[in-house]
């Protein structure tokens, strides 16, 4: 339903094309994070992500791409684990 509403808004010209495309990318990233939440903790650990990271990323505002922020957070954790 949300896809339909967003596509109708774009078709009606209610939203600018550049900002809409960025919004859609960030919204899709948020949906992919929700799909990650369905994985068990062992699979998430293999990816270097914790369940608390998923909750953190899901709570970010839509002005931030949650998938990129999640990846950066996991990378920083791995880097700090190597330093110890």
C-alpha cells in the first residue's frame, strides 16, 4: 500500500523527483533492516550485526540511510574489536 501511495504522489507531482528518489532509497533500506530482524542471532553475528544495532538503525530518522549507518556501525565495532 505504501508503494502505491508514494508512486501516486510522484505521478501527481506533489513531491520533487530528487527528494522522492532519496526518500524511496532510505525507505527501502529501512525495509531491508526489518527483514534482517527476522534472522536469528547466529546469522546476524555472522554478518557482524547485533540485534540492538537493528533496533538502533530502525529508530534513525528518514533523513539518514539506515542501511549505510548500520554498516558503518558494524564496521566500527569490528575495527575496535581488532584494536583490543
